[in-house]
């Protein structure tokens, strides 16, 4: 018999009215299955929080699903002016069709959207070895318009965001961006 008590958490953390349960590491979504919309199952969930967005992925994520999640986030009117993105891959793993080349193309595409939210930081949460490798590769490119870091827990990611890492981050120079696109 599981305890199904729902706890309300302060709205300043962006979790109010989401049916969350308390845990040793902080609030967590109590619903853990992918969202089913009609005949299709979405392998991710996007939750808009006060000044940012929390994206949670489930199962094996294909390149098409990864692109769809990013498109959905970028085309939402709330995207302008966000300060953080948390991409939670703790319950997901990348499909074999996601490669380093795809991540490089994605980073270059993100530069086009940079001026919609220039102060954004991006925390990637993952423990799957391939997901961690891809996250670190993405960080190493140096062309992403965002300050990016990877973590093993959402709590660590939120702590990093709260520390305002943007103050210590230098945007890649234009010459680096131009060389990366060549």
C-alpha cells in the first residue's frame, strides 16, 4: 500500500498545483508515465515555471522527438525572457539516431534563438552513460548561446541555476562560432 499523499510546495519554486509528492531530495512529479495525447504518446513533458522551463524525458528518445520537444519549447510565447532550462533525462536514454553531429547542428540552430532569451542557462540532468557523453560533448562545443552544465540530480541542477552561473560565463567569440559553422 503506497502513500499517495499530495503535498503542495511553494509557488516560488514553480511546483504549485502540480500534484507533487515530497521526497528526500525535494519535490518530484508523482505521475511518472509518458503523456498520452490521442493515439500518440509524447516521450517528454514540458512544465513552465516562474522564470524557466523544466523538460522531462521518458524512455528512448529519437532525434525527431528531441527536435519536437525543442520546437515546442521555442515556439511557446513564454519562451521569450526565460532564465533557465532544465532538461531531465533521468528516465530516458538517447536513441542510436542521435549523434554528436546532430548536437552540433542543434547548438548552431539555438544561436538563432539566442536573442529571445539571452540570459538563459541550461542544466542537463542525466545518468545514462550515452546521455552524459552527449551532454558533455554539447558543452564542449563552445558554440551554444547558453551557459550549459550537466548534473546527476535535479536538485543539483536547481542549485547551480540559483548560483547565477551566467555571471562567470563568457559567451563564445564570433570567430569561434564562425569557425564551428565552417
